[in-house]
């Protein structure tokens, strides 16, 4: 689990807004789309590895994955939530 102190200083690399930890429901929905083979990240690549946690941009449009306790804050790796 990512440290709350770290989350409080992180910002979206695209629009510089704060982020929050993804809810269990958001992670569940993303993982269902991954399992269905229908989830693409912003670069258009199909996401094949399930997530345990992520960070959601303030406006709720994108989730940035956390892999091995490291936030992947690359715009191309962001996962659209809409």
C-alpha cells in the first residue's frame, strides 16, 4: 500500500492536479476491463496486467497504476476511467 504522505505530494503529470488512491470499486472495474481484454491505456496499448492499487486524478478521468509499490506517473500509462 502506498504511503499517504507520498500521495499527498504527488500530482498528475499532465495537469498538475492532486491525486487520490483509487477506491476498491475503481480497481475492481479496471480489473474487469483488463480481464475482458478491452482496456487500453492512453498510448493505445492493451493493458494485460491486473492492478492492486492506483492513483486517480482529481477530475476522476484517469487512473495511474501503482506497480510493485511504485506509482507509474507517465501520461501514456494512464488508464481512462470513463
